[in-house]
């Protein structure tokens, strides 16, 4: 007589645990948890087979029904041991790719599959058990060596895997749990064989599973606690970042307001003074100062745009040939007047290493404009600023140049040097009457030097001065033929009589652009939005307009849509007429948008007349 009460107890335990696992959302189950889910499924299957086969002896009267139920039971004997070995392997190697895990699980299950094939032959071979005509049951020669032996084999393999990889199993309770199962499996099968009437092996499994449930729940609570802590930390970091961003924005607006208002006040004040001044020489001085303030304001705006590009990872270098003479001319044009205004002795000497290098001339010059402007700003009247260069050892095909900018100005403290590349860092002098501020210049310099693969260092002492060293490695370029002054002057000559369609919605911009164009002898037609421009072009004679200057942001129809509409027109001049963007948007994305819309060139406002003349002359020709 077989007593199956313990099997029903085990079945209840397995079912409750399976329902708990099933209640978890699938995405919250990692690979080990998913495998354990299937361990429970197979445990229920095994227990049901055990119950059916044990009950068969008590109630079945059909020889074939009893034979079939016992054959299935024998075939399932090593099932749980094999499944737990697979579970142990997954716990240890949970970081493996899924395909790799499935492959190893397949290897683990191959001996069991071979065993099942052998067990299913029992009705014909009697290798595992004999069933007489009167339903008398007796064990076959393979029952112990193959049936029980396969259970012992998988238990031994499981123990070896766990002990060999003890340190890899986390938490450690999982390792103890696995050992408990394999030891229980190895011991209680013999207890079961010694007491065949009581099915205690599944009950022993149930005890192990209850322990498993307790450890899993404990692990789950720990994971939940860690997840809550992680979320709290993320919220704290996010709150701190939000507060920092808000503070930075407030600080940025406050400082930008000051830096923008300074030249704006000068421009507005000098404009009022010039309006009422009759002395032409004084008016010229006012205009010169207005021009200086405007240039400073434009430089500040460009710095803001550059920082935005740098922060967004959009800074690109447009490399080309740049001659030593061009660089010297730009320094003498932009920097020397600043030095002369403060009566600073400016020493400017470059090495004769190469007359032409391959760099982004704008960004290359910007590095030294910013450093030299800072030197001029913080060097007192009558002081000295030196700008020198010397050769370095080449790196491959690149030559090395070391630039030094040295001044005897107010200097910097070490505390200030530590954060001088942060936007708008500032330092007050010991007397409290001088504020040294980096603005955006030094952060831009640092990012540009890094983008060019160079190095920048500083040595400074308060009250003694500052020395910046910039090391760059750049390719040598062939010197291009430079445009002569006579050739530059012919740009305006070439534009005389050319008919330009000016598309602009701002009246001041129309006024300025019209004067610039008419001074070059152009005949200007004005459209105040994109729709008006499309209509004017459509109604014009073929090849009436030699070029179109197109603003981008306009009411009714923007410049991009207007350009597309013109390019789509069925007339021979539509795809050929030069369309030049003339916009306040200076970002690379805006440049790409204008070119993709069908424009030929992109000019950023404020417009430099000489550049405008040169571009028009080139495209109209």
C-alpha cells in the first residue's frame, strides 16, 4: 500500500510557490528567476507523476495502465536532479548570453534524455521493473544502476559545480540552498527505497523549496530595499542637478545681463551724443567707439554660441591652409589696437618654422585672440605682453609649435586657476577693487585646444603676472595664392548693375542691406516675406534677378519654404539663380538646413559688406 499524503503536501507547496512566481511581472524576472519558475513547473509535473504511479498500484486493474504509469515514473526519476543542475549552472553563469546558457542547459539535459529513451523501452525489455500478470511488481537489473544511479550522478555533478564555483554564487544562501537540494536528493532516495510504502522524497523536496522561498523572499526584500535606496539617490541627484541648473541659469543671466548691458549702454549713449554733435571729427570718434562696442558685443554673442556648440558636442573644425602672414595680420588688426590703447608694450614674435599650416583659421585665431585679450585686460597701463612661438619636435607628419603668452599683469591665485576653465569664474583682488573674470573666453580656449589635440598650461602668481603655454601639432599646408587689394576692389565693380532680390522682414535690416548693396551699384528689389518673394520671382522675366538674398525666419512663409518653392518652378532660371542665406542663425544645423533647402551659401548676421560683395561676385559670375 502506497501512502501519497506526503506527495499532496509537496504538491501544495510547489503550487503556492509557482503562483507567487507567476504573479511577478515577466520583465521583473531575471534569467535565474525564470529558470527557477520552470524548476517549479517540472517539480509539479514530477510530483503528479509520482502520485499517479503510486495510486495505480492501489486502484488500477489494467496491466497496461499500471505498466504505463510506472514506466513514466521511472523515466521521470532523475528529472528534478537534472533540472536543478541546470538551475545551479544558470545561477553561477547568469551573465552569459541567453543563447550560450540555453546551449549549456541542453548539454546538461542530454544524459537525462538518453536515460528517458532507455526507460521507455521497459514495457518490452523489463530492464527497470517487471510486472507479472497478477500485477506483482519487482525491480529490474537497471533500476538501481541506471534509475537511482542517474539521480546520484546529477547530485554529484551539481555538488561539484556548486563547490567549484562557490565564490561566484551570490548571495551565499543560494549556494547553501543548492547543496541542500543535492544532498537531500542523494540521501532521501535511499531512505525512500528502504521505506517504499511512504513517499517521503517529495516531502523532503518541499522542505527544501520552503527554505528556498524564504531565502528568495529575503533576497527580493533586499533587492527592493536596494532599488528604493537607488531611486532615492537618483532623486536626490536629480534634485541637486535641477537646483544647480536653476542657480547656474540665474547666475548666467545675471552675468550676461551685465556683460551685454556694458557695450549696449555705450552704443546707445554714443548714438544719442552723435545725433546732436555737429563736429564731424567728434562724430567719427563716437562712431569708432560704437564700432568697438559692437565688435565686443558680437564677440560675446559668438562666445555664447560657441559654448552651446561645445556643450552639445556640435563643435566642428573647418580646416584649410592658414599662412603665417595672415595670422600676423589678424593679430596686428585685432589685438595690437587693444595694446596701444592701454600703452602696453606688445612683443610679438613668431618662429620661422612654417609659412603655412593646415588648421581651422577661425578657431585657431580665436584661441590666441581670447588669451591675448585677457592679457591686455588684466595688464596695467605701461605693462608688457609677449606673444612668442618656438618649434617642437614633430609628431609624424605634423610639426609642433609651442606658443607662449606672457604678461606682467595682476596674475591669478591657485584657487582661481583650479576653476578658471569654468564659465564665468571670477576672482576679486586683494584690494577688493578689481574683479578678474574669465567670462566664456578661457572655457572656449580649453575646449578648442582639446579639439585640436593640443595642450594648454598656465603659470601665474598674484601681482606678478601670468604665462599661458599652448602646444599644438598641425600639418604643413601648401600656401595658397592670396587675393590682392586690386582683386578685392574689383568685387564691387563686378556687382554694378546686378539685380538683387532682397527678402527680409525687418525694416532696419532692409535699410542697412539696401544701402550696402546700392553702394556697390546693385539694383535692389525688396520682398518682406517668403510668399512675396516667390510671387515676385514667378512674375519676373526669365533671368531678371542675378541673385537672391534670403532671410530664413520670416512671417507667412519662411526662407526655407520660399527657396524650395522657387527651385521647383518650371522656368530655366529657377534652379540656377544663386540664393544666399542671410540670417541671424549661426548654428551648424541651420547652415545644413539652408543648404538642404536649395540655397547656395550661408551668411551669418551681422553682415560684413566686403564678405557679402565677394560672395555675390563669386556666385553671380
